C-alpha cells in the first residue's frame, strides 16, 4: 500500500493510506469564494514548521490571466529526508476571519529527491498546500499556517473549496497573503 506524507500538521505523520484534509484537522468549505477585480493576489513566504522538521518556500499568484508559482519544501524526519517542488496550477486566496487571508494552492510535483523516497512522492503527483497569514512573523507562538499534502481531490479545482480552518504551525518565518 502506498504511503502518503502529510507535511505541515501539528506533527508530521506518515499514513498507510493517502491522507485527506479531514485527517489533518483541516476544514474545506463547500462554496467557491473567488476574488473579483484581482490584479495580482498572492501568497508568498518561507520558514520552518513542525518543530523545524519542515522547511518551505512559496510563491503563488492568482491572476485573471491564470494562476502560477512554485512551492518548495524539505522534510527531515527520522524515516529520512525528502525534498520536492510543486508547480502551481490553481490558487484560491480569500479573506479569512481574524487573519490577513487564507488560501489553497494546488499543483503538480515537478522535482523530487531522493528517488525513491520514504514518503513515495513522485514527479507527477498532485499536491494541495493550505496557507493562512495570521499577522507579522511568528515570535513567541506560531501565527501562520503551512500545510502540504497529497491532493485528496485532484480532479476538483481549488477554486471550488475555500479554506475554512487551520492550526498555526509556522514557528520561524512568515506567510504573507495579499488579496489584491
């Protein structure tokens, strides 16, 4: 059975079966929340999450002419280390209560190392990244969120499910969301 690595939870877990957003305590809404009149809404940032086990960089842009960007991360776990890059194909950034915004980023793995790896991540896998911007960079307690997991619904556009809840887990660094 294929393992799926869910990166960005309060702790990093390896599952015997593909993870779903519900498995991670993440809530996805059922209605779309597209931004109107967006010139360039974007989610950017870099940092460490999960007690320093996950290092990430992201640049995801939502434009009327098409979404684009990249998410890169490296997870260092007792089982091993894996690094991969995701080419962004869909960005859904939206207002989020008590934050500067939240978003879903959908894309395809374009690079992975090592091959094979303990998480069984491969080029061509579809991933879903969930982010929220809780304010200034974390100082004493996490305020931002970064979660990456195998896409539980790869055939469904990220535009159809706004993010409705996450747990802050970025201990060092910052996630910045600009809604345009």
